[in-house]
C-alpha cells in the first residue's frame, strides 16, 4: 500500500510515524484491496485545547474513497479515533457487500422453487 504522510505545525517523529503505520497495517488486514493511504496531521494552537490536534485520513479502495477526520488534545488519540472511524467504514462496506451476495443467492433459490411448482 502506498502511504503519504503530511504534517502542518507538527514535528514528525519516528514514534508518530510508527504509530500511524501500525494502525494502517490493521486497516490493511481488514481490506487487502487498499491501494493507498493519505494521512494529514495538523496542530492549531488557536483552537480550544481539547481540539488542537487534527488527524485526517483518506483510504483509497475500489469504489468511493473512505475519509475520516478527528480533533483531540492528544495527537495519538486523534490518530486512534480516525483509524477506528475508517475501520467502521470498512466493516460497513464489507457487510453490505456480503449482504448483497446473500440476497442475490436467496432470490435465485426462490425463483427455482416457483419454477418447480
């Protein structure tokens, strides 16, 4: 998976990058068709103290891209919450796909039963 990390008023350290990469590995495990991830980290000292750090993540998957943003007082907490939001979107997308295939299979079964009678 291609990974792009941008920062604005945030000093990028190895631990921040490692934390983001470990979270992206978890997301990649959920959907192996992810092609790229774009993460933007921002620190705005003019905002309220509980919303100073912003983390935005865009995950490129087949179909519409998944996007989530969160603002917290701690950068690591913002990264974790954004990852959780993207994970929920991936799970919802997967469940919709599974349900569609299941409904199509049950429709075929009903039409076969009607044809036999």
